């Protein structure tokens, strides 16, 4: 799980890279789940939460004009 305080310290570029990485993880786990290979189903929920955290911080930074 990512901490919000750590995410706030990152730049917009770093957050965009982090978001792309999370989307790739989500896609890979979704494919594993569909084929019945995903044994740790809790990962789907945690990756969705992490994506939401990153997107929220990106929005806050855009609104603040950083």
C-alpha cells in the first residue's frame, strides 16, 4: 500500500509514471484472474485503491498549479 504523504512528495512526471505502472499491474492481474491463475485476489482491490490515490494527488497538484 502506498502512503499518501510519499505520493505528495513526488513530481507530476513521477506520478504519471507510477500511474502507468499501476494500470499495467491491474491489466496483468485482471488477465490472470480471468484465466484462473490469480491466487491473491486482494491485489485487485489494492491496485484500484492505489490508482485512486495517485489520480487524486495528480488532480490536487493540477488545481494547485504545481
